[in-house]
């Protein structure tokens, strides 16, 4: 009886066969963004309730001893350049960053793409319910808070007067999908990659949080509710499992291949 060692059969890459059809995914992602925009539009109106709820949220934050949004805005207002950058970040990063995230996952981590797309779809759909049940005016519209509409004063602004703005629902501040999507982008990239620097992706939601609060487009509670919704969704929709060979390839190192005895016991 002779015994020799041979490498075990290589583990299959779970991502490769999981890549869905491109046309279908383009339609699904486009539909997700369309639902996001149209859903918020359907929840327009309710101006009186929106301002009533805004004062309730403001008072609740003070009762919870959350820091004043004014402190963040005051820091941004130290220079026109800084507040202009914050307004630009709010206006231009939200959609492109999320789209770039999905495209990269589709091309490089298809199984993680399916997971992330499902999570974003669930969170976005759930977030569209709140404007119907809890319309909320953003803090920039509240009087007596000391906050200003930085986009209107310093530019650029993505919103017009609420009465004539037919592209967005400005009374849908809660939850903040700006923050919810940014947090999911960071979590998705951390889970799907193995670089030692991957935790730096958390800077994206951190900067987003400073921007949405400092520009007075959202309350702290808007981000907290978005985080809670994302947390519940992630607890239900789990990321794909990574095999040892996949993890080794993603880090640029080959995972050790176990040897088996061939011919033994025959």
C-alpha cells in the first residue's frame, strides 16, 4: 500500500455563481431609487403636523440631553468654505456614493451585492412609511432654535420653497436615509473586504452625520432611527459566508490547502 499526499479539491468561490443578470439588476436598482423619490412625494403635505412633530422631536432631544445641533452648525460656520463644502457634500455624495458601492460589489463581490441590495431595499421601503405616519419638518425650518438654512444662505441648495418643490418631500426628515445609506455603505465594504484599512470606511457615515446635522437638514434622532432600522434589517438579512480560500484571496494571501492521504486504507 502506498500513500501519497495530494491537495484537497479547492473550495469554490461562492461569489462567482451568485452574480445576477445585469439588466434585471439595473431595473431593480433604478426601481429602488424611483420608489424612494415617488414614495416621499406621495407623503407630501401635512405641514401642520410636520411642524408640531418637529417641536416634539426638538424637546425630546433636550430631555435626552443630546447635544445641540447648534454646536455642530457653529463649527461649520467658522468659515464660508467649510460650510460650502458641507452643503456640497450633502447635495452630491448621497446617491453617487451608494450607486458606486453597489456597482463595485456587483463587479467584485456579487454575493455581497445581493445581500447589500436587499438590505437597502428593505430599509428604504420601511423608511417610506414614517413620512405618512410621522411627517417631520427639518430643523432648518424651525424658528427659535438659532439654526439657519446653510444651503439657502451659502449654497449649493437642493431644495426650493416647500410649496413649489415638486422633486422632494421636505417634511420627511425622519429617518435620515442620507445617514442610513452611508452607514450601510461603510458596513458593506467592511464586511466584503479584508484590508487592514477597511474600518476607515466608517468616516463616510461620520462625515455624513456631521453634514446632515450641521446643515440643519436632520436631527440627531433622524440618524438614530435610521441606525435602528438598519440594525434590525441586518439582524434578519445576513451577509454571505466567506470560505477560507475566499478570505485568503481577498487579503492577497493564499490560504493553506489541507492534504489528504490518497490510497490509504485501500
